[in-house]
């Protein structure tokens, strides 16, 4: 699982409008094609995850968001294993 920033400092807390690159392994090819994308943090402070829904992102560092996204996909067993 990779949650990357687009030309921004990765140590700063995320804010509305920030762009996030999502890349995930451990899912089928069809799901990966839908999940792996660049998304923008909404004015409400969330990102929309396929099969999961809205997830709070504002105020988190990218590393914390990465863990939150992993857990969001592991809990309902969409992600079959934790990526290395």
C-alpha cells in the first residue's frame, strides 16, 4: 500500500484539496484498477475509497493515512494480505 503526495511535503498534515496517489496490492486486478488512482481530499476532509466509502484524511500525515487506508481494506477482507 502506498499513499503518496503529489509535489508536497510528506511530513505536513494533509488538508482539503491535497492530492493523494493511492496504490494497493493484495487485491484482484479489477479492484486494483479501480483503487489505484490519484484523488483529492474533499472540502469535508475525506477521500472516497472504492468498496469502502468515505475515509477521514484531513489532519493526518501521509503515513497515518496509509495505515488507515490499509485497515479500511483489511477489515472487510477486501485486501487479502498486508502488502510488504
